């Protein structure tokens, strides 16, 4: 009972902040301080969300699939790169600058090139999501590998443990909390990366839908899409938190 009360108390400031933002939004639209065609009221956005729900779900399916595929590939790539960098110092010194440089390039600049090279299908969108998401995961994993107490490594080696056993029993458990921290960040980036890539070409997806309603000056639908993207991102982050609790039971 005390734990539930603590959870409610912890979430109260966030709920109050969200409510204040909605009230400010409603006040600005009701007072016409900002014209309604530029800032539709919350009620108008909710109506647009309900009226166009089936269409939103149709496009959301494509964006979510692109985000999930890209995130899964990004996880696999991050594990591979981080493990290599931890095992070989030369590879770490060679790849670390490249990883950092890859994150300084704006995704909006990469997206047109990916569309040009791969076409208008899902491939360029998934690739952009991979580029966006693998860096926080790989950095978190590498930091987790290096956080292992050397005494633990020496102890297991003295007991005859090999590299695979050291990785399985020491390094991987130590890296999992860092991995899930990076994965939580990447999950929030995944849908946004997919939507950005859809802006520049495609036939389905929330980014394509946003481009169409923007050209029609239907800003209430634009806001409805933004809210849906936020909801999907929060659900992905909640899924990561749930998996973390199931996997890292000792935490």
C-alpha cells in the first residue's frame, strides 16, 4: 500500500505539469492570441484524432514496424560492436571516433541520401532508425563491460573460467543495467527516426500522413499525429521498462 502511495506521489508533479500545459494551450486557443488555424484547440485535436482514428492506425502500423525492425537491428549491431570494442583495444580506438562522428551528422541530412540509394520502401526508414538508435545502446554496453570489478575477473580466472564464462557470468550481468538505460533512450528515438525518414519519401507511415495534412493546412490533424507519436514512444519506453524488470530481477 505504501509503495502504491509513493508511486502516485512521484507521478503527481508530472501530471500537474501536463495539466498546466493543456490549460495554457486551451487558454491561448480560446483567447485567439494565436489564430485557430495555427494553434487548434485541444478539443479540436481530440475530435480530429477520433474522426481520423482508423487512418491514423493504418499509417501508425507502418511507422511502428519500421521503428521495431530498426531498433532490433540496432540492438544486434550495438551488441556486436560493443563486444568487439571491449575485447580488442585496437578496434575500440579505431571505431570510437567513427561512432561519435556518425552522431554529429543530422538525420534530416542522411534521410534523402538513403531514399536515393534504397528507394521509397521500408529499407531507408529502417536504416535511419538503426543509425539513430544503435549509438546509445553500444555506448551503454561498452560502459557496462568496463564497469566490471577486475577482482571478479581475476577470481573467476583463478577458478579456471574461460572468456565465454567470464562474459556470461560477469560482464553481461554488469552491462545489462547500462544496456537498458541506452535502450530506453533509443526506444524514444526510434519512432521519431522513422517519421523523419517518411517525410522525404514513402507511401505509408505517420510521416507521410503528416506531410499530406500539412499541405492541406489541417493543423488539428497534425497535432493529432504528434500526440499519437508521443503515445507510441511512451509505450515503447514502458515496454523496455517492463522487460528490464523481468530480466534484471536482482535490481
